[in-house]
């Protein structure tokens, strides 16, 4: 699973996003890629929800603040949920799809 996280995106939503990316990668260390894209997607969403303490499917706010991801800067600690829904999680799922199809 950790192969999906390399390379990191060049664009993030808010300053907490790279820290979430790295925390998710760490949480998934040692896990094999599930056999289907649907299972990968479920695992990634569950990992995000656990790492951020936020249900991405039901949270209506565009972003949340998490102290553990605050490492300096104006939006430090802020996690951009819309970016995770629109780009970051889909990027990880697409990378998994490429590995499963390839």
C-alpha cells in the first residue's frame, strides 16, 4: 500500500494535507494492496477517517483543523476535505488501479 503514496503530490489544499498523507502512509505500512479497486478505496477512506478523526463522506465543512498536523504557517493544522475528496484520494485510487490492472 505504501507504494501508492510515492511520489507525493505537488499541490495540496491546506498545510495539514501533507501531514495527513504521511500519516496515512505510515498507518498502511506493511499492508499488501487489496485485490480490487473498491477494497483499496474503502481502506483508504477508512484510514483517512481514522487519521483525521473525521468521516469524509458525511462531514459538510470544507476543511477541519487538527492540532497534530499543525507544524507552522497560516493554515497549519488545517485539512482540506474538498481537496481530499476531489484530488488526493482519487490520485491514490488511480495509482492502485494502475498497479492492479498492470
